[in-house]
C-alpha cells in the first residue's frame, strides 16, 4: 500500500500572530513556522502503518512558497520515504489545494490519503472532504483510531454522542484528529538522512491548476479585548449585572 500525506507549513501554534498595521493580513515577519499539528499526526500514522508492514511507501506533499521544503524535510526526517513540493507564491485556498492534490493522486496512484482534518491558520476543515469528492473516493473524517483490515479502513471518530466506528473501502481519504497518536521527534541521524531523500519540485501549472484565489479577504482585525470578570454575591446581583450589560432583557 502506498500512502500520500499532504502537509502544510503554518505559523507555530505557540507563537502569537500580529495583524499588519494596514489590516491587509497577518504579519509573518520573523515568525517561527512549523508543520500543521494535525498533519504531523497524519505523517506519524502513515509511518506507523509502514512500520507494521501495512504500507510500502509514504510520500509527503506540500503546496506553497519554496520554504515548504523545510516542512517536507521534517516529514522525511520523521520517516517519510520521499516528498513532492508544489511551489507557488499565491496563498492557495482549499479548493485549489484539493485540485492539485487530485492531480498528484492521479500521478502517484496511492491506496490511501491521510491528512490533518484542518490547518490551524485558517481552520477551514474543507480540503480533505473536497479531495474525496473530486476523486470519487470514500472518506472518513476526524479519525481517532485507524485499522486497515482486508482492503478496508476501520475508523473510529468522535461525535457528540460518543465514538462512531465506520468502515470505508480503499482507496480512501482519511482526516486525522488530535487523539489519534503522539507524533515522534525526528532524531539527528534521521534529520541528516532526510537531506538525501528525493524531493520532486512542481508548480501548479505542471498539475494543470490555476491557483488564483476565489475568495478575497478585505480586512483583518484583532479581536476585541475581553473585559475583566467581576465576582457577585448572589443570584439577584448576577441578574442585575446581566441586565446592565444587556445580556438579558
């Protein structure tokens, strides 16, 4: 089985982002970047499948500016076999990402695509579902457990009522949730080996996709500062304060 794992380069989740002075977007100057945490879980799961003898090859793919190579090197150091970088300076949106991934799937012919359920920068939670629809493949989202049995993937996913277990026939697209696994740290020897692993470099034009955005963001603003809370001595005082704030009539 061949597994394709899309990964995205995002601002490190531990870093506080800032809005540009003109409100045109997020200021990324000198900010630490990292692999999207949900994608890191997907890479780990694919590598574990290979270690259990379920997969013969793990291919990581990333779409974005040339610095996505750094993110791909991290995936290679974790244990991916090779990587594909689709380089573009355009801030690609979910539908265009899904179209490029579809073209790569058609080239690579993987049996399974594992990817994060969403990216922590835009929180769109769309690409996996769009990719499955474009391919006409089965999909299982928000996976907290994955088992491959007789050409099918048994996936446990958390829903409001508890744990839902479904089976989908391969090939399929699976998106990962936080509780699926704990990603490994890349060792220094593996980081050095990653530099020698092959990375194919493509452009959206090579895949026949126009990356131009369909959605235009007109302005970004910081969220309003939260007011400090107050302590009340009784329910009557609580109701009075809520009325003053206009929370209740």
